[in-house]
């Protein structure tokens, strides 16, 4: 049977497709802006007929009815990164969180630690050879999909065809649900003080040399950095994700990837999200290669890029250099993601520049302000990047270089980039603990 006949024979409605999911199954859900919306909605509708179905995922965007209170006993999420739409469910104990490096997330399925019964994915229409592209979400999805017994795939007419290690053949898709809807658009920037973000971005830009290969984490700061790079030459990208900002740098001749020591000439990433402009730009674009997360995020792959710059954020940093980025005290907030993968990879790279960037303070709803440079992390806080791995910490007040520095030197450097309103108290605390 040729692939076109096979394709037609496997076309199903979303309602029929989700009947392949049985009670007690473990189901992988592809994430970010690639969540298969019609299939997931059908699963929620079918859920009362099921018990104890586990949904494993990383980060999803959009409606999250599948973690609502009504799903208890039917569907339960086990997430490896806590996104906004499921944070309440995790914090209330209605969903689970599994801490894991993003580079190792797909290996949980490949190595049989979390065997998969079903994978829910979204792909582009097949090419003339019967291969679909996983589109905007290759990295965290391809390995779990390959290791699931059954694949239910939405084939979306509007999913871009990205290149690289991104393809899956029609013959591997057990249930095919044709759809035609726009990929959700998502601005990378987060709410925050734009002036502070711009100051931080300016400090970071000064640390980026010509010929650097960059990783850009999630949020307003990495996105803002791109605007400060137009005087640079021959920059490159090796990152877990990217967004619209890279397009203008490519068009300006700044981002050429020419001096990359690994995959020269190519933007390498695991996934992407942004505007329709981005999705149109990456479609069949030979400059773009999406690869599996266990490859893109492998610190020893990352380290092969000379002048590797990693830019990541934090919730708070203590005066010894410990970085918390996944919790607020004991309250789980996000996850390690790819932070340690890239911080460690950049630190091992020749002339690498691993950066933790954060505003010096946070303002709460009641108007109170707290320093994000602290004597010690909150009780119960998770350490994502250890004091042994941290090198550069950046706030709107400057850069603290911590590598090879004593605790005394670190404490003073971090106090120097804390908000001036908190420096006196931090100094007093540091002396009390004999850091100064």
C-alpha cells in the first residue's frame, strides 16, 4: 500500500482517535504552541469514560481544561516544567511535577523509565515522500513520539514545515486527524518594567563578542538583548527556542552563523514560538534546523560552540551565587528547563559567557518591594544553578563576575549590583555571616 492510501485509511475524527486511549495509559502531550487543540478537547470530552490516565508534558500554552477539578480520577498531568496554565493545579496537588533537566527529559521515554502508550502530536501535511514535519515543536516531541506505542496526530494545514531532525513518516501515525487552524501567536516578552529590562539588556550586550553563538531563554530580557546587537558581526544561534527577534538580525546581516564551530551557517534550536511572521519565515527555510532536545540541550554539544553565550533568568540569587529559578520558597513555580544545560555548556565552551540575568527587585501587588539579590534563598527554594556553576550575574545596575571569586568577593560584587535601597542591609547581613 502506498503512503497516500495508508494516510486515507488512518484518517479519523478527534472523537474516534481518542478512543485509542485506555484507562491506565500514559499519554505524551506535545507542548508550547503546538498543542493539538482538537484532539485534546476530544480527550477532555471523553475523559469521564476513563480512569487513571497520566498525561506527561513539558510546557503547554492555552486552555487547560484537562487539569481542571472535574478531571480528577480521570486525567492527571505529570509535567516536567510548570507552565502558567497548570501552575495552580500543581500547587493544589491536582497535578504532579517531575524535576528533570530538559536535556534528559526525552530520555525518560527512550530508556523506558516512563513507557508511553500514546503520543498526541501536531504535524505539517506530508511531503511527496509521505514525511510530515513536527513543525514548531521538534525538540521535546520527536523522541517521545518515536517511543510511544500509538501516535495520534493532528495534521495541520497551517503548521510550517521546519527542517533538520524534524520528520516523521505517515506510516508511523496510527490515527490522523486533519485540521486547519492557525498556530497560536505568542509574544516572548513578559510583563515588567521596560526601562529596567532595557538596562539589563544593554549590560548583557556588552558581554557578547563578535562571532558569538547565543542561547536565548524565555522572557523579556533575552528578547530585548537582540535589539542591542546590531553593531555585532557574524553572530550565531544554538538555543532551545527562539522567536521573532532573530529575523531582523538575519535580514540586517548580523546573524549569519558563519563563525559557528558547530553547524556553521545554521540556526539550531529545539522549538520556536512567536508571531505568524516567524512561522512563515521558518517554513522550508534551509537556514533553520530543529533537532531533538537531548541533542540541542546536551551541555557537551553546547560546549563545542566557541564563544557560546547563554542568557537565562532567575527568581533570586543569594550572596554566594546560588540561583533559584524554579520555585518561590517551597511553592513550585516553573522548573529547571534548559538553564543548567546551557549555563554549564557555555562555561565549558572556549571563551564562553554564561549569564544569569534578573531585575534587582520585585514589586508585589500590595506595593511592597523585595530585593532579588538576597543573603540566602527562601526556605525550601530550589537551586537550579549552583554556586559552582554560576559565572556572570546581571541586573540593571551592572555585571557581577563570580567565577574564581571567593565568597567575600562574590558577596561584594552582588551587593554592588543590588538595588541601592537594599545594599546597606545586605552589607550588614553579609558581615553578620562573615561573608564580608
